[in-house]
């Protein structure tokens, strides 16, 4: 067996030794400042990343560094309070190790969230943007020997973000009286924020929101055969010119994401409550 796969299975076995016969159906990745969504999980078991064999730890602002296993609306979930970023210096197999670990534990759905800047002038701070598609400006996490135990060598990404789940999100938002945006997320390596020239270029090629995460996890989730739903919390409006007096600040991004956490939590709970129960999937 591939040594990388051994690390993943070792991590899954450790988590299983703690959670027993509970089988997570839904994996959730909580981005910068959004870790409080974990408070909505019932009967939680918290497992710090540092306790899991061969697992990385989160170093980014606003990332607590825990798995939380519990239930939401009768569905067993496993949530990441904080993710791993390429800019932290981790190789892509470590950036995405949690997704494959969640798959090994039984998760069939992946909900991803992030804090992002907008380069769409119609979007504003505080908006929630359902991710329709993405543009990858990072390394592809499938470069290198293929993880044959998880998926194919060549992966189609035409429908990376599940259309039925996106429609379900808008149905839930309508019931909640919540307005959602929809758009394209572009992932760069970070940790620098974009220059005004880059912002103008990214907008020109079709991006609506800019960030430093999510895409590697989505690629790996699709490689594993998981259905993906993603949301960006718009935490700042990107600068289109060098004369701007509004500068990007990591602490401020976390604060703005924190304000949106309750709304995003309600949306995720509502969507999860409408997923098929175990054993009734088509």
C-alpha cells in the first residue's frame, strides 16, 4: 500500500478508536473565523489534530485545529475547526489529508466554507456566495503518483460543485428569508493578498471571489467520489487600484467571518436536515 495511504488509514483508525461505531455521513470544513459553526454540532466529540498520528496542525489565524464528530439534524457529521493551507508550508498530500480521512470514515458529502475577498463589484462584505465553479491558481493536489485506492488518474471536474445541492441551498435560503449570491471562487497560494493588477486580471477571467484554500480539498473530494457544496463568506472588497485606502488585514477578515458564522451555521444545518438519511441514498 502507498505510504501516503497508510498515513490516511492510520489517522482514520485513530479517530475510529475514539468515536466507536459512529459513521460520519457529512464532512464539513470550516474556514477562517468560522470555527464557531462547530457549536451547532450535538453530542460532540472533539479530537485535536495534534493527537492524530502523522497529522498536520493548523497555524493560520482563526483556525482552532480540531475535528468535531457529532450530529446535525439526525445526521452524523465530522467537522474541521480549521484547515491546512499550502502557504503554511505543507505539501498538498498534507493539505488534503483530512478529506481522504473523512472519506475513509464513511463521509459521502463535503461542505466547504472559506473567507474570501470579492472582485465582483456587485458583491459586498457580509454576503454569502454559493460556489458554482472555481479557478485553480495553486498546485493541483493530484500531481504525483495517483492515490489508486481513492480515485482515477484523470479526473473530470465539469460538475465539481453538486448542482442539486446548490439548488437545495437556494431553496433553504428562501425558506429562511436569506439572500445568497452565486459565483466563481479563485484560489491563489497566498499568503499575500492580491495586487490591484491581479484583482483586475482575476475579474477579467471570470472570478467573483478570491481566496487561498478550498480548491485542493474540493479536487480531492471529487477524486474520492464525494458530493461537494461550497460557500464563501465575503469578508472584504478587493482593491482595483493602488490608491485605495482600504487595506487587507488578516485579523479583520476573521472578525468579519465571525459575524457571518451564525447565518452560515443556520444554512448548513438546514441543508443537512434535508439530505437523504443513511440507507436511502439513490
